[in-house]
């Protein structure tokens, strides 16, 4: 039995013993004696997550090591915080919150750009046992209002503005508008004044961050139950009402600490960079908590993969700061590939220290995988997880045993995750047959225990379809070797004259075309066949081609690789695809446009104008 197989089998057969051992890597105020009970982990344990992320490293002699590197090409600022400096900043910010009346169990909304104070604010909440709810900076006022109302926050931490490559986004007017719409009234808003666009403060409600922190005495760590919530992270719901994913303190700390060494192969003292945003789950898990729990140095990057200033931005950060492990989304790589298809900008930097490139957030198509692998000459590792799960479900666990890479697959289930592929009747699908990807209960530590103030919706959304299983909402299959292939959301399977076909499989074929930078395939209604696939493609920079000729080549390619049954006949060239700020293509909204249905731009959209471009193309 291989090293991976042995660990995986033990995690499934003896989960309490397995996670009980993993819990020893966390410092507990009261060590748990009950590892699992009624769906909850470490139920009688007590700890503080901030202590484990910051204080323990200072006490253990790592105070002078860099904890956080802030790299902001949009402002030209690079700053490093040692663990000792981070401890001072976090404890003073926690003191500020304490002085504003925040106690354990209270909720604090954080609406900030990618600045150190966003990380410091999250850790300060954890220090007090308060629950943070980070809202992506720049979210529309009505979306922010909904989250403030639902979380009932005592305090809001915000900034005067965010900075994009071509514009400044004033946050304070958005926050003011949200507070006018919200029924709940936070006691105070603490505003980080950025020199690029200082904000007007409302007397009595708004406080200047720097001044208020300066007057605060440091606060110590508050011990909380392992099952107490650490944070709420809202994710889009099908009804339009956001779902508040709850993360607990104990299971979260144990799972994330375990993942750093076993999934990512990262060691204390190494530089780890998750090129994401603190507003997303990747930012929570792998910018803030996991690297610090593991004693790594984490990078906070305020910039873009291209345009700040060029397609070599990521490679500069890797070379400058000695990044050993980089984690980003396939959409970022596709943006770099589109602007620099030959990889010339990567040649300008010494990337010899980079050991792994991990990808998640969207399916890593084989063409992008091969491009990155050939360019960097290191393992490019697709892995798959969700906001709800908090850490990877399937990955090549390089810290346990690097397995052979199969392009298009995030490899095998991570220990703790009992992954099954089920047919509509709930029976397991044989190898190679697509079905719904589900997780047999119990979910491991770190996964959501429920939705905030909505246990019924949690059960209905995730547990009701297949009793005894968590429904991921994604479709896919397992191959003969146990490798998982995630082909997209279940509703991305289309029915063509009775044949169920995956749009993800068609996208894989289209992405292999030498002139295609990225693509999306959706199903459109057809009177004869029920549904037909419709492709949207973005061409690589410099690909000056006749769109009709590209379309003919793509139709022939899909016919050759998948067959006439796919009935793929239309592929329109567009300048860009509509995406969320985290890089997910808005396929469901594109389907609504194609069907002529009324649609609403999702709150997470990067640029609403991209949707009208799709409508024009159709």
C-alpha cells in the first residue's frame, strides 16, 4: 500500500483517531477528549485561533521571521511584518475593537481592499472570539446592506477606497449607502484612510483607524469553544439570498494546519503565496489562516495577474519574495497566457525557487495545464474544493506522496473526504460514468457545520438530495485508478436529443485550439433536440483570425474529439467572458441571456458590461 493510500484509508476507517492525532499540532487551552459527536468536531476542546496563528510562533522563537509580506504594485508599496510586529498590530487592533464594545460572539463586518489591515482585522476578531464576516471590497451597496443585516454586525471595519489598475474605487460612499439601506445599525465604522482618496467621516459613528488604534491598549486572546464560530462567509444562493457559510474554530485550525504540510508540502519559514483576495474562501484559508497556523510567510498581493504593470507581475512577486508555493486560479493563468502566449515575461525572472503551482477555483483545462507546466518546469497541481468545504476535497497531496498527474483531474480525494459519484437514484456510478459528486458523511474537520442562522436551509441545500451524503453540486466521474474528474456544475450538463453531455468536456476540446485563450460552452434551448451547445471563445493576443474560420475549425474539432452527437455548430468570438471577481465564468447568467430570460447581474460580477457584450454577440 502506498503512503497516500495508507493515510487515506486510515482517515476514512478511523476518522476519530486520525483527526485526534492531527489535533496535537494545535495548542489548546483545553485539549479535546471527545473528537467527534453528532456532526461536530472536538466538541469539548477550547482554543484561540489567533494564538495559534501568531502568538505561539513569537513564544516559540520565530518572532523575527517574516509573517506577512504586503506587495502592492498599484501603490508601489512593499512592506514586511515579522511575527512580532504582526502580534503587536493584531493585539492593538483587538484592543480597539474591545474598547468599542466587541466581545466574544459578536459579529464584525470587514469591507476592505487587499491591505495589511484587512488581515490584521480578521485576526483581531479571532483574538477576541468575535465572528468576522468579510465582504469583498467594492461590493455594491445593496449587497453589503444585505450582509450587514444578516450578520447584525456590531462594528464595520472598512477603508476609504480600493485601488484598481486604472481607477480608484471609493468604498466609503458605498458603505454609507449600504448603511442607509440596512435595517440593522452597527455602533461604529472604523475607516482606514488611504492617501489616494481620503473619506469624509460621519461624526459619532465613524472613526479614523490609525487614531483609534493608537489610543488602544493591547488585548489578549480569549478562549473559545472549538465549536464556536470563527467566521461567516457569504456565498451566492440560487434564490438570490446569500448563504452564510459558518466556519468553526477547532476543526478549522486542525484541518488547515494539517493541509499545509500534507496537501501543499509547505514547511515553517517558507514563503507561501495564495494569489487570491481575502474576500473569498481562498483568501480566508490560504492567505490568512493556514500559512500562519503553519508558521509560514504569507504574501498579500494588491494587484492583478496582468496590467500591474504587465503579464510578468506574478513572476516578479515569486522571484522577489522567494515564493516556494504559489496557489492561484486557472483564470489568472489564462489571462497571463492570453497576453503573453510565449511566456516571454517569465524568462525575465529567476523562478528557480518555485517548487509547486497549485490551481483551483475553475476547472484547470489540459491546455492551460500544459502551457504552465512547460513554461515553469515544475509540478502544476489542479485541486478542487468549495467555499463550503474550506479546504481541498481532491488534490495531489505532495506532502504525503506525489502521485502521477493526469491533466484534467485534481487527482484523488484528500484524506478525510469520502468522495462518491452517484446516479440519480443514489447508486454509485461505475468508473468512467458521470454522476453527481457527493461526500459521504461525516464531513471532516474544517467543513461547514451549518449555514448562519439557517439550519433548515443547510439541510435542504446540501443533505437532502442523497441521504447520508453532502451534495457538492458538481458533476464528474472517477476513473479506474480512483482519479476524480470534475466536469462542472450539475446544471452544466445538457441534454441533446436524449444524450446527456458535459459542456466541460466540450470546453476542454475547444481550449486545445492553438488560438483560443479561454472559452465557455452553454446549452441553449432548441425545438428539435431540446438543447444545443453554444460556444464563446476569447482569442490569444496576436491571434488575428477571421472569426468565421475559427468557428469552422472549432466545430470540426468537437466533431472529431466528441462526435456528431455533440451537435456543436456555433462558436462566437468575444473580447472577454463575464466573470466573478474570483474568476468564475458566469455560465448560468449566460444561459439566461441566451434563453431570452430576465437576468440579474450577480453581486460578485467583475464588470456588468461584459453581460451586455454577450447579449450583443448572441
